[in-house]
């Protein structure tokens, strides 16, 4: 029998790499997440959603996430969801590398995070080089821009891997003990943490452990910490987003929806742009966007789709302004107005020869829609070097909640590598 145990809340990508580097250490690993199924599946296509959100029940999943967390959004939106729809389930596997400057802003610069990258891959997961696109490279080949081809973390079949499948394998091999439920509250006792959990039928039960890891995604974790620390307000960081659609004479035939490359501005490091091919999109997405119905348009859409590209420009979190407030039982998340952001985006638009912007498609999206949210409880104010919460022994946070700054290219690689570092160094 294993005499040590640890309980992880949330089965996203950060939890996965944490657990992957902890199993087989003679520690009992408990994992809590909420799975649910709903028969009635009226798929809505929200034009503000990422084109990758084409999985079943996605919208219902987000609704359930909001309901259980008692969230009210005001001028804010996100794709955070639960279990089958957690952000990790739809991530594209693109590895956005970070700079030492970006780590410094997060107080993570002396931890040698890149040395942990070797623990990401295994016999089923590999990092691949992206396909190069000289056509576009030549368009942006000047002193102002740098074109970055991002590596991708994929399964052996060279497609993004499903994090939930990975957990299922660990559960089937009895490497982890899965508890199906939603953690509503954490209470600290003298020697352990009591978790108040809601099951699918709304019934509540308590589960306790001495060692606890919060990996429930930045919104859920912020709510749990606000309750635990008795804090009524917190800030939330995002990477504000501006979307444009372009037509190019270059036809992209591959169906993969991941970014082909990213562009950084050499003179203004707070912005980055991703170029996404739209060829892999379901035709319904185009029809809904144009508010049209009818299969007779499919041959035309199939012909024209390879010429369309979505460009997403992201600003660093220094340009975001979101507040979280506890209002009775509810959590109100408000996206506050940020000045002149639209002008910054417009100035940095990629309007180039052979790359034509489609009129009326440019849009500043609501804060939160960028998928890179976090920063409610920054490392330097709340945690020690192993992300253990001050005055809360054996409680660690490994999702984006502890960041102080989010680079325009996103933070997932930072938190994954840090989760691995914590797993390798934690003492139970
Ligand atoms: C469409 C899309 C594409 C993306 N592509 C990329 C990419 O290519 N590269 C990249 O670097 N990043 C990408 N991202 C961002 C990346 O997915 C996120 O940064 C990452 O998934 C965050 O992981 P996480 O483990 O912190 O949280 P999540 O993935 O959100 O997981 C949290 C888990 O916790 C569970 N949970 C929540 N609350 C509770 C609770 N109270 N009790 C129990 N369980 C709970 C949820 O069900 C969920 O399973 C993408 C995001 C989206 C939406």
C-alpha cells in the first residue's frame, strides 16, 4: 500500500505533465474533474469562437462551467470549459517558445525551465518541425518583422493529442484514482485540506488529503483561492485579441487548423500575430458567418477555402484589464475598457501585397476570448519557489493563476515546464 498521496484538481495539460512526472514514485495520485454528458446537442456557432471549437457539446460544456462556478460575464468571454471541453482538450499543440525577458517578468528566470523540455516527449508524444512556407516568408521578409515557425507537440500520428485520452490511459492502468466531481470549496484543517465536491446529481461530499495541487484552469482556481483566502476581488490577465481575415493567391491544402507561423514585430515586442489556415474549417462556419443556408454553396466554399487565412493579433497582458468580484454567491468577471488598443492593432495589421484583407471581417474580440487567461495570484506575492501558497503548506498551484505577465504568444509552455519542475522537486 502507498502511504503518501496527493490530490490534483483539474485534468488539463498542466495536470497531465505534472502527473506524468510523478507516477511510479510510490505515491497515490487522486485526480478530480467533472465529466458530464447532455443528450440535447444544439450546436451553436459563435463567430467569436476559435475555429478549433468544433467538438461536440462544446457550448453546453461552457454553460455548465459557468453554472457550477456561478460566473457572470460582463464584457468578457472565454472558451474555458469543463472536462471534455477544458481548454486543454482543444489546444492545437503549438509550442510557443518564451524569452528570458518574459520569464523575468514572471520571476521565473532563475529556474532553468527549458532544461525540463526533455520530460515532455516519450514514445507516444513527439515534437515536430512545422512545414515551411517560403511564399509568406518572402512577403514579411523585412527588418520590421520576424517570421517564427513554431514546433508542435503531437502524437505519433502527427496530430494534436487529446489530453483526456492520456488521462484515460493512466486511469485504466490504475496509475491514478479518478474522482468524478466539481470542487466547490477548499477548507484548511490542521493537517489536511477538506474539499467540498459536487457530483453530477448535485449531491455534495467531502474528500480530504494532506497534499493538494490546483490545476483547474485560471478561472476556477482563482475562485477557489478567493474563497480560501477570503478575498472579494482579484484581477485577471489576458492577451487582448484582434482578428482579421485575408485572401491570398497561395492555396493551403492541409486540413490542420493550427497556426502555420507567427509573426513578431521587431520594434514592438508586445504584439504577436498568428496566421491560421481556414481550409480545415467546416463549411457551416462560413455559411453561419454569412448568415446563409443551403448545401448548394458547398462546391464554391470548398473551392475558395484554401485561399482564406485568419490572422489573430495578440497583445501582451500589459494591455488587459479584467476584474473578478465576489458578489454574494456569484463571481462577476468584467472586462474593463482598455484605451487605444484598436489603434495599436490597426497600426500593426499585416496588409501586404498578395495578401488581401477581406472587408468587414476585422474585429477586436472581447478580453478572455484569447484563451490565455491567468495572473490572479502572482507568484511573487503569494507563493514560494515551488509554487506552494504562503501559509498553506502542501498546497501548490500549477495553472496560469500564478503568472504576473502573459507574453503575446501565450504561456502554456511556461506553465507546463514549471509543472514538470515542481513534480520533480516536490517533497511529500
Ligand atoms: C482552441 C484553443 C487552441 C489552443 N491552442 C494552443 C496551442 O496550440 N498552444 C498553446 O500553447 N496553447 C494553446 N491553447 C491554450 C491552452 O489550451 C491553455 O493554456 C491550456 O489548456 C491551459 O491548461 P490548464 O491545464 O491550465 O487548464 P484547462 O485546460 O482549462 O483544464 C482545467 C481542467 O480543470 C477542470 N476543472 C475546472 N474547474 C474545476 C473544479 N472546480 N473542480 C474540478 N475540476 C475542475 C476542467 O474540467 C478542466 O478539465 C489553446 C486554447 C484553445 C481554447
